[in-house]
C-alpha cells in the first residue's frame, strides 16, 4: 500500500472517531439538559430549605451570642460573690480565733484566781480551824483523862498480866 492510501485510511478513521466523539457530545448535551430540568425542578424547594436554614441559623447565632453574654455576666457576678464569701469566711475565722484566744486568757485568769482563793481560804480559814480543832481535841482528852476514876489494883494487875 502506498502512502497516499494509508493516509486516506488514517484520515477516514480520524474523521469517524470525531463523528463518534461529536455523537457522544450531543448525547452528553441531551443528558445534561435532562439533568438541568430535573435540578431546576428541585431548586425551588432546596432554595426554600436554604432560606429557612439561614433564618434559623441567624436566630441561633443571636441566641448563642445572648447566652454567651449572659453566661459571662453570671460568671463575673459569681466570681464577685465568691470573693465576698471568701473575705467573709476569712474575717469570721480571724474573729473566731481572736475570741478563742480571749476565752483562753479569761479561763487562765479565772483558774489562777480560783487557785489563789483556795490558797487564801486554806491558809486563812482552814488552817486556824484545824488548829482550833487540835486545841479542842487536846482539851477534850485532858478533860476525859482527868475525869476518869483511878484504876483499881485489880485493873492495874490485869493490865500488867496482859502486858507480860
């Protein structure tokens, strides 16, 4: 085969391939037009849903911003209140500690005074009473001894026998 024939065959094959390609492009155009009509039919409900979604999103963003601001203000107030409570507890603790120290000093002072009073009572009242009791016991013994009758001989002998 000569080159001219070969070239004609290749040109014919290329033309045939282009015709097939053009047919496919026309088929794709038909399918694209059908798809476009179907998509256009869905576009109005989808756009409605998108509008509702956008309005809902705007409302939610507003609520979220408001909730965030309120949460921040609540947290600020809570921090302030906790600071006040902490100050109050610190003050109450300090006052209670001071009062406990005062009570301890009062108790120590009271115990010292009670001890001093007991010492004074003992040295000023009880000791003289004991001394008077001792003197009275001596007087009683003397009176009882002097008031007794002399022992008889029998009694003295009995005492000596018991002793021996």
